[in-house]
C-alpha cells in the first residue's frame, strides 16, 4: 500500500466509524432511555444532544488543529470516542446516558479536522474529490450503522436475557471498532500542517465563525451547506411517519429505504463525483445537485406510488452526493492553508445546527399542517440555496478544471 493512500484510508475509517457508531446507537437510545424512565421529551433530547455538541465544538477542534496540528487532534478524539461509547455501555441511569452522548458528540465533532486533513494532502485540482471520500464514508456509515446495530442487539438477546446488556452490547462493539481505528491512525497518520502555518492562526471561536460567515463567497457556501443539512434532517425526521401513513410501511421497510439512499450517496460520492468534478467543475456540479435535491424533496410530497417514491429518492440521493463534496471542496479552495480547520469547523458546526432545527421543524409541520408540508419546506430551502448559487456562480472556484494549482495569495485574499 502506497504511503499516500494510508492516511486517506485512516481518515476514511475515522469518519466511517463516527457515522457507523452514530447509526448503531440511534435505534438503541429510545429503548434504553425508556428502561431508565425517560419521558418522550428526554428521549428526543438524548437523540439531539449529539448534534448540539457537534454544533458547539466543531469550530473548537478545527481551530485547535490549525494551531497544534491535525494528527494529535484526530488521535485525541479517536481515543475519546473509545471511552465515550464504553461509558455509554456501562451507563446505568439516564444521567450517565446524557454524559455519554455529550462525550460522543464532543469527540465526534472532530470531523472538521478530518476534512482539514484531506485539504492538506490533496492538491487544489483534486480537493473536491478528496471531500467526496469523506462523503462516501458518511454514506457507508448511514447505510450499515442501523442494520449492524439491530443485528448486534439480536445477537445480544441470544447471549443474555439482561435487558441492559442487550441494549448496551452495540456500544461495546463501537468502542472496539474505535480502538482498531485509533491504532491504525496512530501508525499511519503523519502530520500535514507545517509549523510556520500553525503559528499563524490565533482566531477565537467567535472570531472564526463571524469571519467565515461574513466572507463574500465562503459565507454563502456555508449557508448553502446549512440549508442542505436542515432540509435533509427535516426529511429524515418525518419520512417514517409519511411512509407509514401514506403507504402503510413499517419500520423495516423504511429502514431499507434509508439504506437505499445511503447506498446511492456512496455510489455518487465514491464514483460519480470523483469523475464528474474534474470534467465539469465544482460550481456546475453544485448547481445540478441542488436542482436534484429540490426535485427529490418536492417529488416525495407529490409521489402517489412506491415506484414514484423510489425515483424521487434516487434523484434526492444523487443531489446530496453532488452538493456536499462540491460545497466543502469549494470552501476549502477559498480558504488559506493556515485556516482549513477553522473554516471546516465552522461549516460542520452550521450543518449540526441544521440537524438540530430540522427534526423539530419537520415534526411541527407534519403535525400541524399536513403530511407533505415538511418535504415541501425542504424543497423550498434548497431552492433558496440554488438562488444563492446563481447569485455567486461566477465566483465559485472551478479547480477541478485547472491543471495547475492557483497561488496561495489568491486563497488568502478570499477570507480577508
């Protein structure tokens, strides 16, 4: 295995384990929280606290990685993930569960550092292709997490009749997988941040967030990423109810539907994006992706058959697969080397904010208006993002079409 591929594999595994662990634990939380006497509100809070911690701490880890290096931050967070899931497995009351989920969200917020690492090791004309690798890891975690978590729970039932053991068994396995990834990362990850660059970034969290949100092109791109996350989480929170009420689907059928979306995202970001961006450029792929997402969300609302639902879900998954890497890649291209972690941290923080607001908004619309309203709103959010892209279209970088990297001075000027 070439030395250039090993770090990418380590980053891929890191992000994959984050999302795999998240997906494996999600089906367990409602069960174990009820066993410990949680109300419906407390169960919902237990599910959302992870994203809240990522919203708060993604810029924190990104800023630290800009000052002290990517490798130590990634290793610290992987090590912390080992103990956060172990703590979850050993939790015996609701308070301990909340602490465990807070820890998982705190250490899992280092995905921004993983994105910065990819930025460091990929040339400008392959930056979005590198971000697609992270997107593929997201998709795989989304695809296998819930299924693996359910399978481990069934296995646990055959080992022991203790309900606590049954619901915590998955967490032990996630902790073990984090340990394996930590060992692999410790051996393969090399520091990519140059010492002279790390000494340049002295921004506080508030300064970093304000700086990137107000930057002429980066700010609108971060806003688009927020809208995409907001819209997707709105759909994810209400699709189970929608399919149940409209097509009489149960949890098993909907789980397969989510798995299909995850598979399509993996295919899109693992294969299509890596071939299409060098040919058509980030801004064209971003525009096409937003159009596909808007059509997908509105198509779900209008679908009257399972065939139509399958078609709209495919279009939606293609859109997500196009939008995320082209947006992250463009932000990375517009950011100087000394601030990659801070910029990616701010971007991931805004995505987490979308995942906090989206489920609540989607549920409120579904209950107060009608079944279609959450998906129509999601489509409208994406249309707003499309209008933003149209407004700044000529300013979005097209590094995938460039043979030679542009000068660092140009990148430095984008956030000043």
